[in-house]
C-alpha cells in the first residue's frame, strides 16, 4: 500500500478545449473498454451528492495506462474503437483541472486525483499534469470517473460527439461505414463513431469505420484538427458504392439541378457527379450513347435527330437556341468550371502562401483596392488552360489553382500568369501573354533593386 506522485509532460495541448471535449475523451475511453473487455454498457449518471459519473465495467485503469502513447489492442480493432492517441486521456484530465473540475478516478488498482500542490507551483509548466495515485484496491469492477463541478449541459454536449448517442437516421450501411440522413446543421462526419466536423453543405452525414492505410497514417501524424482532405476520398467511395434506392434517389434529384451552385458539395466531386448523372440517365430511359451525352451536358435537354430529316422539321421540334453537340462542346470548352475554396478552408501552409498575394501586387505597383479578387479553385477542366492561374471575365477574378499553393514561387508564377491574361484580353495569344509577363518581371526586378 503506497501513495505515488505521477507527473506527465504533454508535447502539445489544445488551447481551445472546453469541458465537453475532455468529457468526450473520457466517454470514448469507457466505450472502448466496453468493446475490448466485452462487458456491459457504460453508465453516465448523476449521484445523490450532485457529482457526475462516467462508469465502465471493464478491467480497470492502471497507472501504466497513463504512460501509453498508443494502445496496441486498439490498433488491432480500429473499426470498433475510437481512441488513437494515448495522451488524450492526460490532455482531458489537464483540461478539467484548468476548468476547476475536481476529478477522481476509481479502479481495482487504486484512486487517482489531481496533485494541486505541484500543479500550482511557480516552476510548473502549463502543459504538465501532476496526479496522486493511491494504490489501495477499490471494491468495484471497471473504472469510475467521478466529476465535481460539471453541469448536465456539459455532459449533453459531450454525448453529441458520438454516433452512439446521435439521432441521425441510417440511410445505407456500406462496407466503408454508414451513410446517414443529414442533421439540421448540415452533414456530420464521424471517424470511428466520433464526430470530427460538421459540413454545412453536405448531402448526408457519414460515419466512416473502415479507414484506409493512408487515412490511418495521416491521422497518426496530426494533433487535433482533421482536415477535409483526409475523409473526403472515403466519403466519395461510400457514395459511389451505395446501392440503396434511398441514396440513389437523392443523387438523381441533385443531378437534375441546373447549376453546380444549387448542388450539395458531394456533387462537385467528379466520381459522385458521374454516378449521379448515370443514375439520372438510366431513370430517363436514355441509351448508353445518350447517357454519355447527358453526362457531358450537365442537365441540358438532349434530342437526337435523323440527319435525313428536313431542316425545317428539326427546327420546329427543337427548343430555341438549340445547337449541335459539337457547338455545345465548344461552348463548354470556353467556360471553365470551378470549385472555389475559401481562404479559411485552406490548410495553414496554403493560407500562408495565399496571403502573399498582397505583397506581390504591391511590388507590381497595383493598388489592392483596385485589384480584382484573387480566388482559389480546387480544379478546372484541363482543356481550358494548362496554366495554374488565369483571368476569368465572367467572375471578374484572378483564379489560382489550389495546386499552385504548394510553395511561393509556384503561386507567384500562377498569379503573374493570371494578371498577364487580364491585361491582354479575354482570349490572348501566347505572344501577348509572354510580353505582359516580361513586363511584370521587369517591374518586380525594379522594385527589388530599389
């Protein structure tokens, strides 16, 4: 029987975590233990003294569990468990202490509580957790986390992070996870049953439970924020593999909308868009050739005519301003299609590069107030322009491909190309663009030399 002081230094600590985030980690640990130990359901309840409990009936927390960075048994059951990072339990405890929530952890291996004397020391770093462990065995099975100073609202908010407690209706179960009805706030994205974000313009909510090796590797490399680039490819795979009529009907309805601006985000992804168009074509009874035509025309009414028919007959049955497929293809080629990305949705690295456009314009003696907007697009048709930056007269904007944000030289060259195209007109010749580029380069050199 002994009392031991435990101290842990955390490499990183999220400053924006609230009580609900800490409770989320404690609940996740309890749910994981329920699965790993094959024991009965966890309990979340308030006792007669006003304290809240997070109670599992597993094997009990041991002191060495607090030193783990990863859990080998959880890595073997990624589809069933939620915890990835061993240090999240310590982060949760330190967060609760910062918010003055007194916490006691009871298990057959003793009692764990905050060591306030060490924590309040002037020499204690803010990312260091101090606990006292009394190793006297407790008469219970599992782990009981007792919390003094939280509210029912804190616990309700924490429960909303979990698919287990969510109210979304299951639309289809795929081999990669669940496609769910979207919530009022938008599409909720869960990874292994835990909410990572809400996408306001998503068509569905998703619970991804089959993680690719690439996803697992990226998740192990990040701290707390899950970038959309991690989960979007898997969601696209879930939708393209969906077989239920419920999902297909929603995709068909989206495909019927006239413009991309009216559609949800998933319909901007090429493979999902192609599937939606195929479903729409099949529903309207088009032949395979007509399906291909329909996919390429984004909802235009397609009519097939026998070339031997008189021109007058074809004109009478055609809608006004009808044209041939060749003329439509040329029209489409002249009209780029964008998938704009707002600056706040860029990664930190991309945003740092993007924010240099003001300095570049200043070096070129271009007043930012008079300059057209510089917008970022995920992609556009490769047949439009091979450059990574262009001027779009319709949007009155300098459009930069997101691919150009990988470094400053790449971005600068794309921006200069777009500016040169703006200066030389809507359809400039390569020679005119080259002349404008040389002029801008001369101005840059002059500004730098001065």
